[in-house]
């Protein structure tokens, strides 16, 4: 049977594992995407609050500096190492809030009454900044509260005159250090269930930017804003996400095609081949177009090889039975006819056989019985030849030694790689070579030459003799069972058929080589 070229193919287990792993990871990838996107939106919101509050803080600082001569009171001195180096040209504050970390705090505490009202100078500054922060809030949607050095609200829509100094991020800003936090929020209305996928809709970003004047805290710009909703953002970027969805669909289709090519198509083709073989279609033994996985390749090779072997054996049995019936018919008819004539002669019927004729018929019976016995022996050899090998091995050197002992009248020469182990028992190798030698001797051969060549995966043995050549019409029939040119001399026509059966059952082969003198055969023995 022709065999498809060997190449690497993924195993069925590997394909299933890869697909199941991909399917299992997809939800995790989706959750990771939402978390990552939430985090990105939160940091984007923090960056915007930093920029807005920094602008307001600069204006606030300028207003404070104008009033330094009037005795305006500043807050705490900034500790060493908190402020950046004055010589640095750029001192960016990078967003660092992390929703996946431990930055999420409880809901912001309410403002508390203050025991000390804000300095009128700071109240005046708050009044001047109020129009600015309200106009800014219209565009940015951020909440602004401006605090004096004591943490009292001096500008904002609510909580003016109350203290926020007890809030963690404000307390840090009053000491001169910028601080941002994430806090839980209570939405004004119920959140749709699908929004629960995104934690970003349930948090507020709070940013506390200190206002520094003469290395002292002059106040705090306290801003807050809800991050953009992830689904709203997805809608805004729907074109890109439609492309991403198409990529997912294409990925799913690709997975389906992988399954189809590696599993479905080979399985269907193998089923179709089995149906064709059942209908007797000999073309169904060809290799499959696609194997997909290594398991399907092995399965198809084993199945088609087994089916072809069974079909070949079925044909062989039918042909062999027809030949055997024909071969047995002649000697049995002869024996029966001779026995009936002898029986009539013993009963003294008229026209009985003479003693000489009786001896002739008895000789014929014995000759036909001997022929039947020879055929039975050949059939037993053929049965042994077609039995499956069981870890057999031998070397050609001792086999050829036994061959010389069995045919002492002939001159047998052997050269080459006779010590390379072959995958066949010594008994069966001797059967093959004995039939070749017997045929050669019966066709008047004087010398038989054997030459063994090691070919890595096999041992090629060439057997030549100087006997009568094989005629062209008979060259294609010499391996057929019961074909013989020596039927009158007792030939059964089974010798070469047995040799071919032995070689084929062990994975080897035998063929007739073209030659002008005598006959030559090439045997391929599998190595052990």
C-alpha cells in the first residue's frame, strides 16, 4: 500500500488541550481587559484632575503672594525632601492609582464643623476663585473644593466653612504632599446589572493638590470626579471594538477550521473509505487526502493496511482454493480410476487386468499418493510461512552453512554482509533459500552464488545460478501457486509461492532479476 510521507502532525490530545485551554482563557482575558481598561480610565481621570488642580493651585498661590505683605497666615512648613528640586525644569506628577491594588478606600467622610473660621483673606481668595472653578466644572464635570491652610473649605458648591482636614488625602496635602485616592461612591440611581462587570462606575477619584508658597502650605485644591464609564467609552470607540469583535469571530472560525481539518474531515473520509471497502472498491486503499493529527495518521495506516491485507488474503484464498481443487482433482481421479479397475480385476470380472497392468496401476496409485503427500507438505510449509513473526532474528552465515549441507551436490558460494542480523528465524530463511536452490538444481544448475549487501534498513541478498534460463512467457507466473514446468517430474508449483509468502509475512520481498544466463533473484530481508 502506498504510504503518505511522514511529517510532524499534532496529536489529538494536543489539539483538544490547546482548544480547551484557549476557551478557558478567553473569559479570563475578557475580565483582565475590563480591569485593565478600568484602571486606564481611572488613571486618565487622575491625570486630568492633576492638570486642572495644578492650574488652579498656581492662581491660588499668586493670590496668596499678593497678600503676604498684609500679614496673611500660611500653614505648616513643608518637610525636607517632599518638594522637588527647584532646579528641575520638569517635575511631573504621574498617575499611580491602581484599582486592582489596595487603593480603594471607603466612602469619603462628611465634612466637620470647624472651631476656627477661615481667615477673611482666604475667604476673599475663595470668592475670587469661585467663578473660575465653576466655569471649569461646566466643561470637566469635576468637583472643586478650595481649602485654606487649616483644611477649611473657602470655595466650592457645598461644605463652605466646614473642615475637611480629617480626610486622609487632605491631611497629607496640608503637610505639603500630593495625594490621590479611590473611594467608593453611592450612585444617585440604581446601576444596571451589566455595569457590575466594571468596578469603575462605583468609585470616585479624589485628588488633593497642595498649594506651596515660600516652602509653606497655603492651601489645598481638593478635586473629585467619577471615571468615565467603560461601556460609554466602548460606545464612543465602537468602531475599534467592532474590529476587535470581528477579530474574535475570525479567531473562533479559525478554531473551527482547525477542528474540521484535524478531526472532522479525516474522520469522515475514513468512514467513507470503510464504506467503499465494504462494497469491494479496491481504489479505497489509497492514502487519505488529509490526516490532521498523528493519531489519525496511525489509525488510517493501520486500518487501510489491515483492510488491504484482508482483501488480498480473501482474493488469495479464493484463487488458492480454485487452484488447489484443480490440482487435487487429477491425482484423486487417477487413484479412484485405478482402484476401481483393480477392484474389478480382483472380482474376476471378464476383461480383467493382467498382472503387469495391475502392477502399473498400483505404481500409479503410489505415485499420485506421493504427489498428494508432497502437496500436503508444501501446504504445511505455506501455512507456517504466512504465520506472523514473533521477534525472530538470525544471521545469514549459519543459514547458508545449513543450505550447503542440504545440497552437497551443488557448489554454493556466499559473500558480503552475512553477519548482519535479519528479522527472520533461521528455519524460515532456510525454507526460502532451499526452494531457490532446489529449483536451481532441478533445472541443471551447477553453481549457486549468493551476495549480501547491507542497506541500513534491510539486507539485499542476490541469488544467481547457472541453470536453465526462465522463458519470457513464464517470468510473470513463476511465483503463482501450483504453476510448474515439471509436473511430470513431480513438481508441485508451490516452492516459489512459499518463498514469496515467507518474505512478505516478515516485511521483506523477493523478485526475479533480468538475466541472460541462468536465473537471478533479489531478496530484501528486513534487519532485526
